[in-house]
C-alpha cells in the first residue's frame, strides 16, 4: 500500500471530530491499529496491519528527516 492510498482515511479522520476521538481513546498501539483497520473496512478500504505499519513508519521517517535536514 502506498502512502497516497491511505489518504482517504487520513482525510476522513482529519475532518471528523468523532473519528478523532474514537482513535484518541485507544489505550495502546495495538488498539489504535485495530481501530484504524476497522475504520478502513467500514469505508470499503482493504489494507493489512503490515500496510498500516509501513505507512506509520514512512510518515515517522519523513517527520524525522524534515527535522534532521533543516
């Protein structure tokens, strides 16, 4: 899964305070990932936990690189 394929989920969360709260209340990373996977299924997107982890790692890497190269 490319990061761009995850964009509809990101937009849905960024524009819906109820979804933000749903994810914010996850007690740990495993629960957060399960909530995101369920959110994707509810909206007709099929991605795996591996896909989600790849997106998280790519975003983390991009965030770190942004600060390293300033």
